[in-house]
C-alpha cells in the first residue's frame, strides 16, 4: 500500500510538473506576443505628435481651433500643409510604434479564431486517439509524460532559434526531431498527441499571422493548415517502425505532409500578398509562389533533420526503439 501511494504521489507530481512546464511555455508565448513590443503604448502619442508637427505652428494659439484645422486660412497654405504631410517620413520610433499597434490588433483579432479552432481540434484528436489507446498501448507512465513534456520544451526552444532569410521563411535547428523521436519511441498514437500539444504552442506564437485573415474561413484555414494539422502530422512518423530506415522514411513522409499543408494555404490564403517578383521570377501563379516560398525552407528542414537523425540514431538507438522504457 505504501509503495502504491508512493508511486501514485510521484506520478501525480510528475504530471503536475509536466502540465506546469507546458503551461509555462504557453504563457511565455502569449506574453511574448503581447508584450514583446513595449513601445506599442506610445503609438497614440506618436500619432498625436505627428499631427501637431504637421500643423502650422502659427495657428496653435488661435482660440477655438485645433492643430491642423485650416479654418479661414488660405487654401494655398492648406495645400502646402498637405504636401508637407505627404512628404513626412516616419522616424524609426514612429515606425516601430505603428508596427507594434498593428501586430497587437492582429493578435486581438486572431484570439477567438485560435481558441475555437484549438478546442475543436483537441476534441477531434482525443476522440480519435484515446478510445484506441488502452487497447493498443496500455497505460500512460510517468516516464512517458515527463519525456514528452521535455521533448516539447526542447522542440519549442529549437523553433525559436531560426535562420530567417530576406525573401521569406526560415530554417530552425531541427525543431521537429524531438517530436519524431517521441513518435518512434512510444508509437504514432502518442506521437500525434505530443505533436498536437506542440502545434497549439506554435499557434500561440503565431497568433499575429492568423490576424492577417480577412474572413472567418481564411482564419480557420490558417489555424488548421499552417499550425494544428501541419505540426500534428509529424507525430505520424512512428507508424513506419523503429529501424534507422524507418526513421528516415517517417521524417520524409511527415515533412512532406507538413509542406503540403503550407502549400495549400499559400494558394488559398496567402496569394493575396503574392509579390510581383520572387526568386528572380515574375509571379503570376499562386501555386508557383507557394511552391517556391514553402518549398525551399521545408526542403532545408527535411535535409538537415534527416542528416542529424541518421547521425544520432546509432548512439541513441535504445531511445528510438524504446528498449530502455520501464515496464
């Protein structure tokens, strides 16, 4: 009985620690999105200053007139003032404040879409995975929960270390490999659940991207295809087995599925922001633009992850195969 209580206490404590870790990452993502640009509070001040500066200083002292009002002024002066306002260039501080305000507005717009979509995705995932879990994989252990939480944390940190390119997109430091390892170690069902939690964290980090949507359908497409489905499919890697070749195939297939998710949103959603020229080519087709934009960084992610996975497979073979998992 004492042993049972001790084990129950340890598992409960481990579960709480795992939940706290995931919650901390989520909270960090939300705080980073909202408070990363602290200059946003000065946006209104910057706009007011710009308006005052654009007005004729000689009119500021007139009773009943606001800065910028022309009143009985000479139309020629108004025209001159208009030209001055048009020629006014934003200072770095004003530009930063404007971008911060725009980002904050996009995040506020995206939060309801993200919450609804996330809840629906969670219900669907649980409804599909949990009923088959006990029959196929047995009970969930403390070790399993702890390792999964740590791998999610490692994947999240790796995703923040990104090499951004001027023409769009970026390559992370093998941020998907921890999810691949969990999937092969504990099976694809648990891999999907782990990858789903990771996808929600990535969604929180990318809320401002959802805010670019101009309709509800567009927002849902971004939430699911660019985040929830795109990252959750990585958890399917373990379905191909535990050998080195199986890991290589799993990475290739799941990364391709993720690419297809981004490719579809590039055609259906992001085509509205397609540039006239990309990679030195004239862009007339959203499909070509999406292929180039999403293809280059996903191919780089695939190649780098494959190389690192093959290099670490032998020294970490017991981890990939789950031979050291306690019964």
